[in-house]
């Protein structure tokens, strides 16, 4: 809840309980289901895409996977424009090797 109330515009978006002010009936929808039902991906493909995206969608920055590490994920193999990209960052890392990351996380 503190994440909801800590932003510059949070009071306009959330009430004191951390609930959305203007959206009262928010339907929670799992990402694989959204990909399958709304965008018509197969079950296997929607799971594969969701498994790739989910680590980068974590709300808390200290839990969120960085894009540099995710560039080496199996999902990115054979992707146009990524053929010569090979960063020495472990897949799914959370920024530990990025200068300044630890300082930012400690501020929380």
C-alpha cells in the first residue's frame, strides 16, 4: 500500500486505503489469460510470453528484472536486431551489477 501512496500524483489516483478512486470494479486478469483471450495467442505461446514479461513487471524495483539481463532470455533468441547482442548480465538479474542501483534501492 505504501507504494500506492508514495507517488507525486498518488492522492489523485488512490484513496487513503490504497484503493483506486475512479475504478471501482477492476477485473483482475492474469497475463496469460489476457494474451490468450484478448489477443488470441495459443496457450503455449501466451505462457511463454507471460513467463518472459512477468519478471520485468514486478512493482517493487528491487524485485524487478532489468531489461539488460532479460535480453539474454531464451525468448529473445532469433529475434531480429538481437543477433549480435550478448550482454554479460545474468538472465533475470535485478540490477545488482548496475552502478547506482544499490544506492537507489537503499533509499526505500
